[in-house]
């Protein structure tokens, strides 16, 4: 299959790209190395929190819950990303456990 866009990685940036691709009606695919979304957040220590206020980390069209506090925990951030993914119905565009070995520009 030919795609308009292939996104490598499904962390905060990959999720953002997927949201934009869907909003712009692109035929896109996301390739993620691990078995879940979240990027570096899935590897962070359990007690890791945001270092900036949540209002600077949330998507403008999908606010982070106030009950996560001003500096949400790792688990809150991952839950937020999963909620965003579900709300925008992005999972069906993602292939998990993929290892990209070569990129060829055409």
C-alpha cells in the first residue's frame, strides 16, 4: 500500500503528527518500535513528573484533566496520551513492534 505519510514513533510527537494527518484526511501509517504508545514516557522512572506546567504540554484541542495536577506524573501523562489516541480514533493507523531498518525517499 502507498501512504501519503508514514510516521516513525508514537510518542508525544508521533501522536501529534497522527492527529494532524487524520484531520487533514491523509492516508497515513504510524510505526512504533514498542508495544504501546508513549515514547520516552514508557521508559521513565515511576516517580517522573512533567517539568513544565501541564498547560504547556497538552494539545490545544484536548485539554489535560485538572485532577492530574499542574505537573502530572508519568502515569498521568501516559493515560492522557491513551485518552487522546482513543478520542481521535488513531490506534487503527498504528503498527506496534516495528523496527525501521531503512528509509528510502522516493
